[in-house]
């Protein structure tokens, strides 16, 4: 009878905390966020206009949000039944609901005409979206500098490994390189290469530095590998943040299948994913100096530079999102899955 009264009282009050019917003295769980998100989803479903015009939401997105509400209601029912013991069980439903809301909000139709100055956001979490730069042995030169401007939203990475730009190939022998984030809190930016001295447990030649902590603010990142000096360097906003000597050269990609380059999801391991923005992405077949990195931050590439492998600005809505030529004219990128162009305000 006592448990029944507790259950009914919690129901009336809205379940600020979960009912624990498993054991006395167990951790008190906070389920209030489940109800907040339930209200947010219901309001969106009630007020959204479904259609194909600007300001409307695609029918597919609406149905996905309905499914998310159904899943959230199951979680609330389990909370009411006292089925949760640990807070992470509640938080898993919270995370899924929040992601569903973010996806729905981002799906609102806002047409951007080709040639319009715009920002590109790629939702790579859960392997939903990425940029495919194609396949070419040019993407793993002996000496290289990879650089881009980027920013990321809150919750941009959920696992311990999120690939920003990568040609990485595994298993042994590991080949290529990867510029990626490590850790979901206080994330590290890392540059790793596949080399002959890499260990089977994926202990690779790697350097890392603390990533900027502010979300939704642009910053410049550059990773450099110098074969002759056998040295790796990592720059953030033109400042050297990490460097290390490397005992062996990078193993380049050999076949077209291996030589893929992707952004926001690693080509060979799609669990290594993240979300974010990108602009002025360039790959050079030269190990740039710190002074050169600082110049690159503010410089425009026109495609004629002798040491430029490829370059995409991603600052203007292209004619075809699945056929975006790079500035050298030698390579083509395509946007895959969930992404969004947002017109810049004049």
C-alpha cells in the first residue's frame, strides 16, 4: 500500500524523481528531464507545419519525431514502474530525445539558392552525415599539411573518438592519417598517422592538444607531418600546440579503395563520428612552417598553388551537393546524409 501511494503521488506531481521499487536506500533518480522533453516534443508536433515549402518540416522528419515521442513515453513508463536503477538508464532516454529534437529542428526547410554565401553544418553523430572527398593516392602524400576552419555545437561527439578529417585505414598495417577529437568532455584534438611501428592495440604515433572549449565559435586547426624531419605538429589558431618526433614514416594508402578521405565520419570505421561545421579545408603535399600556417589562416587558395593537393571553401551553396569540385579541378566531393546549408545574414 505504501508503494502504491508513493507511485500515485509521484504521478500527480509529475515525477520529478523516479520511483524506486527495487531496493531501499538505492540512488534517487532524477526523471524531470524526461517530462521536459516530452512537453517540447509534443509542442513541436502540435505546432509544426508539414510540407515542402520554406518554413515547413518534411513529412519524414515529422514521423521520426513521432517515433521519438513513442520511445520517450516508453522510458517514462519504465520510470513509473521503478524499472531504472542507475541514472544513466534515464539519461539514455534523455539523450535520444534531445537528439531527435535537434534533428527535427534542423530539418525545417530553408531553401538556399546556389551561389548564396552560406555555412555548412554536417550532422555526423550516429553516422547520419559526412563529406566524401572521393578516393585518390594524392590524399596521403609523404609530407603533408591538413588545415581547415571549424566550429562545433554542444553534444558534437558522443563516443571517445570523433573523426574530423581522415584517410585512416585499419587493421594492420595502419595507413594514412586522421585529424580527430578524443573524449566527450574536455575533448582533445589529435593528429595520428599509420606507420610501420604502430602497435596492434592501435597505439599510433599521435600528438594532441586541448580543443577550444567554446561551442559555436570558429577556430583554425592544422596538422603537419614532415617525413624528412620525422616530426608531427599540431596548430590551433596559428599557434603550435603539440609536436613530437616520429620513429617511422607514414604508410601511404595504396589502392583506390584505401585512399578515401572523409570528414565527420572515418572512412573505414563509421563509429568514429561527430558533428560540426567546416570551411576553407585544404590539403598540401608540403610540411608547412608555423609562419606559413599563420599566413594560410587568412589566405585564399586559388587552386594553382604547386603544393596544393585539394581545396574546398564550403562558404557558398554549390549547384550540386553531390558534385562539388575542388579548386584545383582534380577532385570532387559530395555531401552525404544529414547536413544543412544556412544562408549568411548580410
